[in-house]
């Protein structure tokens, strides 16, 4: 959870987007999130892209993916986490 006061930054919004969709933000952070997307076209587009992605892919199960696709996704995210961590 973000503990900063004042306006939410774009980076903070990206960090909070999953909690936003899961309803896990505090009231204060949810208000800050909504204020930010009301005034930031880039983040508004990002949140909508995430909403569409979750709607389209949210029903995928691991066993519904071909093994090659599953392995490619695991490899990509493993590399991504290593690069950002």
C-alpha cells in the first residue's frame, strides 16, 4: 500500500492497478487513484487496457495453454522480474 500523501504519480498508479481492480485499496488510495486517472490520459488508457486484458484473459487456466505458450510466458516473466528486481 502506498503511504505517500498528495497526488498519486503514474508509477504509483501502475503499482496499484491490480489492487484497484481487486478492490483492495484503502478508501484514501482509491480516491487518489480515481483522481489521477481523471486527469491523466495516459493512465486512463493504461487502466482501460488492463481492464480489457483482464476481461479477455482472466478466464485462462494454466492447463488451457499449449505447453510451448506456457513455457514462453514463464520465461518472459522470469526475465522481466530479474530485470526489474
